[in-house]
C-alpha cells in the first residue's frame, strides 16, 4: 500500500534522513543533463516575488480582520499553503531552473521540497473544496452540507483537515522537480524503473478536486443566477457578480492544474505540457491575492490602510471605510462646513459604502 512505502518522508525521518537507495540512489556514472532555462527561471522568480508580496499583504489583512467565521479561517489556511507553494514553486524552483541544478546534485533537498510542494497542493485542494462548500452554504441555507460549518462541527472538520495534511506530509510519495521539464514530475530521471514513483494519491486527489470544485462552483453560480436573476438591487447584483467571478477563477485554475498533471501522468510529459502545468500551478497559488485585492472590499481596504498612510489618504480625500467617512462628516459639521461635491451637490455617504 502506498501509505507504507519506503519512498516517504516517514522513512527518511526514521532512517537518519537517508533516502531509500533502491529508488533514489544515483549511479556513479550518472551524467548531469545540460538543461538550463534562465529566462523561465527569471520569470518564475520575479513573478513569484511579486505575487508573494501581494499575498503577504492580504494575509496580514486577514489576520487584522480578526474574524473567527469559517470563511476567514479557511482563507487564513489557504493563504499559508499558497505562500508556501509560491516560495517553493516560484523562488526555489526558479533558482534551480535558472542554474540547471538536478536531483543527483542535492537529492535530499529535491526530495524534501517535493514533499512540501505536494503537501501544499493536497492541503489547498481540500481547503478550496471546503471554501466552495461554505460559499454554497452562505448563499443557500438549505445546502445539504451547511451543517459542516456550525461551531463545533467545523472544529471537527478542521481537525480532520490537519490530520489529512500530516498524513500527506509523512506518507505520500513526493513529486520531484526537474529542470529538464521545468516542472514537478514523478520520476527523478536517474535511470530507475518509472513505475516505482507512481503515486495513486495524486491521481485520486486531482480527479476529486477537478470534479468536486467544478460541481460546487457550477451549483453556486447556477443558484445565484436563477435565485436573483430578476433582482433590481444594484448591491445584490454586484455582490453576486463578484462571488461568481471569484468562483470561476478559483475553479478554473484548480481544475486546469489538476487536469494537466493527470495528462502528464497518463499521456505525455512533453516540455510544453510540463511548463504549462507549472505555470497553472503558480497561477492557482497566486490568483486569490489578485481576487482579494480587486473583488474583496474588506481585505482591499485593510491593505490600502496598511500601505498608504492616513495623512496621504486624507490629503487626497481618499477615505477608506465607514469610520473614516463618518469622521470627516463629523469634523465638517463641527466646523459648520457643508460637504459638497464638485458639482456643488450634497455628498451622499451611502455612495461610498457600496461594493
């Protein structure tokens, strides 16, 4: 059974951090391939750094919100694993790609980074499915899985998730990064039997996430479009549009990444497919940072407050949040000033509070 394979982190930890030689020992006459992709390595490093900075700001904003709602707990955990994946998949793997460093030069390092990359992927898949379920529960109180997000029920769900992540860390065969394909692959290409490195867990996980995420977000979009199709509320219209767009983006990148890696396993490991899979994986890890900053007003406002000092925002009349608008209004009233806009019409503060 793959849970008890000698090709796991558990084996490495219990054997003085030595890899199983039958699968990972490089022969003495092994020749390091001459494959360097400096342009792609630079692209991975630069794009990963930019998205990591954006995501870190969003992560701090999520912490500052101090919400214990299941949505924010899931967003907090997703952010941790996404940032871990960006560090490994963009910065570390970008460096390896740029310099053409291969498995046999640092086998233990490649093994451990492969384990961590796979754990971040497995964990994120489960978390994103849970987030999709939670969003369905928010818009449809009769959703059949809504009970999972009660106070004590969600504590159990959270505990089960942590147990799953630990099992994945200790007992799953890793994928190994290869500069030849600029992607994570299953075979480290050291002349061993490729069937040794097959990991059924990846097959089950990728199939599950592609089908489940697509189904849940299709249900979410269908429910919003049908339930509120004729709503005349502009706020409700914009909220639904944002929820649908977030769902489509998250589902798209998750499903595409899972599908590409399934294709690589069963059909082809061509260079172009490997690069496409890696780019899709990194897009999946970084897309939420862009979604938060463009579609989530609460997180966006918190980030703006952190990045742009209040004095500068006040100078240009850029007031963020209800409290700042009320403070301006109160200050104006206490000074006997009537607030008007450029056309000399009274300012309606409700206009600032709409998404």
